[in-house]
């Protein structure tokens, strides 16, 4: 009886280890897939600091002024 319990415990723990390994593989595959998808979409490459200036109201005001001057001249 005692031997069968040990064998049962051993198989249960080995099964749990296999499950852990499968979960690790799944998460690793998922991360790689996400990385590949981001590369295809062109997302996630530039950090917010390196993307350049954010379009602001000042830019819009400047463009309106340039356009108004152009319209007045022509």
C-alpha cells in the first residue's frame, strides 16, 4: 500500500512538472508571437522620447498664420 502511494505521488508530481513546462512554453511562444506581431505592425519600436515633438496647438496656429498670409497675397 505504501509503495503504491509513493508511486502515485511521484506520477502526480511529474505530471505537475510537465504541466509547468507546457505553460512556460505557451507563455514563451505567446511573447515571441507578440514581438513578431509588433514588428510587423511597426509598433513598439520607438520609445515616446524618440518619436519627435508632439503636434500641439502652437503648430496649428503657426500653420493658420502661414495659410492666411498666403491667401492674402494671392
